[in-house]
């Protein structure tokens, strides 16, 4: 079996590109480890439709962290979410967190709205003021039913 130097180089380049793609894909999907970076906060939502591990957490439209865990609480039947926020800033304890949409056809993200309290949340604390995801289908159904009642 004779191999030309061109085949060996092409195989090496292909392997390098594949490894690079895997690293890029794992970081983009939120698989890369975030332990030791920033701090974790928890929140409990009625609905987390469109949110999963790796979803962006934004403040004022700027990504400040990611969702690291989503689980159903069997006692409250609400979705418990853990978010990991990058360090370098404090989050007031009266802040709120909501699931927002990027637009009619866009995906959802978690929006953190800072409060005005002089006291800040610590790692592991829970954000009490939450707003779950709005269902576009549910809103359209309400609109159609109210329109049919009017006319």
C-alpha cells in the first residue's frame, strides 16, 4: 500500500478540521464546562417552553451567562432553572427574570432585569420574581376566540 505525501497531508488536514469543528460545536451547544466561572442562580417558572441547557441569559440584550440546568420540581410542578452568570458584576436581590422571544420566528432566551436593591444575590440564591414563556399559539387562540365573540 503506497501513500503519497499529498494523501497524508489531506488526511491530516481533514482530521484537524474535524477536531476543530467538534470543539466549536461543543462550545456553541453549551457543552463546554462553565464550572468555576461566575456564579449560579436559580429560578422557578410556570413554563419554560423553548428554553434548555445552553440557552443564553441576557441583560440589556448582552449575553451574560447560560442556562445550566432545567428540571421539573415534583412538589410544585414548576420548572426549576439554574443559570450561570459570568463574574464581574453584582445582581440586586430584587431583580426579575423572564423568558423572552427574539421575535416572531426567533428563539427564546432568558432575560435578567436588574432591580434597585442595595443588597445583592449570592451564588445559589433564588430569583423570586419570574415570568414564564408566553405561548404564541395560546395568544392566537385567545385572539381568535375574542374576535369570534365580538362578531
